[in-house]
């Protein structure tokens, strides 16, 4: 969508340069905040997944000596 730099309404002439510039700045600020929040959430989820994988790996790597220890690994 293209917003014209000025609109003529009867005797009134509206210039939209400042409005467009302000909107672009707010959009950039919002995109930066959104991406920072998205990265924080992704990092938290990735750390949680990594910890879960480490816990599973520790359980799997335990030596199996008898049927009870096999049950612990399973």
C-alpha cells in the first residue's frame, strides 16, 4: 500500500511525511522488541530441551548389572 506524501481535501492539504516516518520508527521498535522476546523464549526452550536430553543420556548410560537396573534404564 502506498501512502501519498500529501492529500488535498478541499482547501485542506495534509502532509503525511511525519506520520509515515513516525509509523516506520514505531514499527522498527516493535520488531526489535518482538525479536528480542522471541529469542529469549527460544533460548529458554532450547536450554530446557538440552537439560532434558542430558538427563535421559545419564539414565541410558548407566551400566546394567541385573534386571532391576535394567528397569531403571528403561
